[in-house]
C-alpha cells in the first residue's frame, strides 16, 4: 500500500484542454512567417441613374480569399451609416482574390448637392473587435431629375426599315422590269407543262 501512495504523490494531472488553451499545432509545424490578413478597397465606382446611385465596390483579399470567410461592409452617406452587411466570401476554385460588389441606393427625395460616400470593410472577431480594417471615400454630385426634365424634346429614330438603300435610274428600272416579266413568263410556261 505504501508504494501506491507514493505514485499518487508524484502524479501531476494535466490541465484540461478547453477552447481557450488548445495547443497551436500549426504554428509549431510551419517555419514560414504568417502573412497578415488585409482587405484593400481597390475602387469605388459611382453611376447615377434618374433616382438611383449604383456603386461598384472592388476589393482585394490578402494573402488570399481562403484566409477569409466573412467580411463586414459598412456604407456611410454624409457621415451617417445607412447600411451594414455581412458578406460571405466564396471559397470555390472559380472565385478570385479580387471581388466586386454592386450596391444600389434609392435617391428619391434627396436634394441636389455634393455628397460624401464612405465604404468601410473589416473582419469581425468574436468579441466585436474589427480586424483588417480599411475604408475609402468618394464624393458624388447628384442632381435630381423631374418628370419634365426626363421628357424627350426630339424623337429618336429607331430604324430605317431597309438596311441598304439603292438608287436606280429610269433606264435601269426598265431593264429590271423586262427581266422580271421574262422570268414570270418562263415560270408560267413551266406550270403549263406539268
């Protein structure tokens, strides 16, 4: 019995593994430095249609799209946040590291003027911390169109009928008529033979 008690005294229980203290097996194996994740907004393109603003946000994910699963996009209009969306990053072999996201803003009721549009992109961590944060701004001049300004003052020609227009003189017309009459007589005579 004495021996059994001694073995219990030397026994050190291991600390239980939890999600907070899992061993980092991948960090020990790789000797390469870990590249920091980064989101880069390449461009914001703004196209104004009658009462809509179409934004195309082009962005790049570094080191690659596989390092990201979701990215948060916040849209600001004149320093007021108007939208916050979570974007799932496609992981298939056909998707690229550079992506483009179209956004459409309804501008009905917005007065004419110059407006500041800001796009913020980041990854959200579990505790709400923003990782890989980036932002880009553009200014847009908007002039609302009324119904009267959209009316067309001059009609638009849609088609001319024939694609090719041929001008023929009177002597050429007579030759064409004779050819047509000859062809008609020949076809009538062939019918009689049947």
